[in-house]
C-alpha cells in the first residue's frame, strides 16, 4: 500500500525515499539561501549611501557653469 503526502507524491520510508527527501531538503535549502542573498543585496543597495568626491562636485559645477554660459549666450541679443 502506498501512502500519499500532501503534495501528491508517494511517501517512501526506505533508502530511496530518505535519499529523495535529503535531496529535496538540500534543494530547498539552496533556494532559500539564494533568496536571502538576493534580498540582502536589495537591502544593501537601498540603504547604501552614495558618496561623491570633491573632484566629482567640481566637475559638475564646471559643467553647470558652461551650460549656463551657453544659455546666456543664446538668450543675449
């Protein structure tokens, strides 16, 4: 007589059933670890601070200044 588990698969308490249970457990464990890693990466990205160097700020200021000069040059008649 074969007993069915909740997911519809047969329950085998022999060596093959134990091995299959162990494989399924390891598969679920690996999937859970991967999901935790992805969640941790999402959280790190969300909470990470972005830092800009002084050089980056100076470069942006220079670009903004050049853009403003171009706008003023086109507007002035």
